[in-house]
């Protein structure tokens, strides 16, 4: 989910996986897969940056969970 700002300054959380397209008209118009759309204050570049940052955080969390220190496990089994 990414946090954006509607034109009326109201914050909105959008599921970036459901975005179909983004148009610059001059504000950003985000069309969702269900064909609903939102006009937001952020530029297309800012939206893409927010999506990229969110995806990077998710990847980091996944990487942290996947890392296992096998040395600790081996030490326990040898005792």
C-alpha cells in the first residue's frame, strides 16, 4: 500500500498492485483495475518512487526472514 494525497488534501492508501495506469492531466489520475480512478496531488514520478520504495522494503523484510544462521543450529546439535 502506498500513501497518496487526494486533490482535496485527504490522504488515501492505495494498493499499488491494483493500479492499471497513471495519467498526467496535469494532476495524476490513477486508474485501478476495477476502472475506479483517483486524482492525486503527487506527480507520476513521485508515485513511481513510492511504489519502488515500498517494493524495496518488502524485499528487505523477505530477505531478513529468509536468512538463517546455521552455525547456531549446528552448535545446538553438537551439544
